[in-house]
C-alpha cells in the first residue's frame, strides 16, 4: 500500500510574511500522512528552515518545477542539484499550468522527470485532461499519452520512487471537483498503467480539494492523497485536509 501524501502547491502566491504566518499556524500533531510544502523558488530556503524547525517528522519541502538540464547557461532556470542543495525532497513536473501556459510538452516533462530522479529526488508527475478532451471521451487516452512519454524516456522503472497526481484541468482553481467515483476511475486506470511499481506509487488527486470534499476523495481505493492549490494557502484548512488523509 502506498503511504498517504498531501502536497501544498502555493503556485505564485505568498511572500516571506505569508510563509512565516503559515508555519506559525501549521500544527501537524497526530497527522499520519506524509506532507510537503512547495513554495515559489525564492522562498525555498526560508521554508526549508521552517520545515526543519517545525520538527514534524512527516513534513518535507517540495519545488514547483525544475530545469531538465543539469547546469550551465540557462538563464532563469533552476537545476535539480540546486533543489537538492536547498533541502528539497519532492519536485512537481508537468503541472497543467506549465504545459498550457509555458508550452511544456510531454517529452520535456519526461526529461524533467528524469533529471529529478537522477538527482535522487521524488518526481510528482501531473497528468490530466481538459474539459474538451473529457467531453470528447478522450480522458484515458490523454492520460495514457502523458504517462507513456515518461515510460518511453525511462522505462517502467520510472515509477519506482515516484508520485503521480491526477489533476483534471477543468477542476483546477474552478471550485469544480471531480466526483470521487470519477476520480477513482482514472486513478485505477493510472495504477494499472504503472505496472508492477503501481502498487507502491502514491496517486494523488488535485483540483479544488478542500476540507469539505477531502474525506470523500480519500475513501476511494486508489486515491492516496492530494495535491492542493488554493486551499493550501490557509494553514488550518490545509491541516484539515492532511488529517482527512490519515
Ligand atoms: P486548486 O486546488 O486551487 O484547484 O489547484 C490544484 C492544483 O493545481 C494543485 O497543483
């Protein structure tokens, strides 16, 4: 059984004062799930310090993106080794906002995934369909293609030590959550597609997760946790989601 995991994706929100206030209010006492916080790059070191000070054994630092290259003349980019140096453990790759707003292809996402693994970190691969794709009955085909790009790059061993997050694009930041059964159906499909490693790979759901819907999602057999955007900006709300996960 994969362990439960809840990841906060702060996206491009917050500042130093926000991070300080968030950690003052973060109380993970009694939470069994693993938890990670992904702040914007400039606050990684600050949050690394707060994660350490907080003293919760299950709490780790994550990053929202990474460069596929190891280092060199790539202005504005951040390498996986730099993330290691900052104390990062999890790295989100292939978030739909990176795919749609910054033109990241599944091939580039696969190279980023490989860079994260090479650095010894845990990639959190985001997959998901748009509303148009869902309505055209192409959900599983789209997700299959996004997974296959990584498998083509690294083989089936890719999934060992990785996390996959199903984030239907139409549910992100819209307040529309996938129905638990709808999400479960896709999670089951993903689990099967991962082959042997699938049984140990945490599968997270993302898209308008909040304390009010978390429990119904987490009771589904193949939903092991959540990737949380908006609701992760409120420490108390985020902790409620973590508690629902275990
Ligand atoms: P929301 O929780 O704001 O819908 O965002 C989901 C997401 O994109 C997490 O990566």
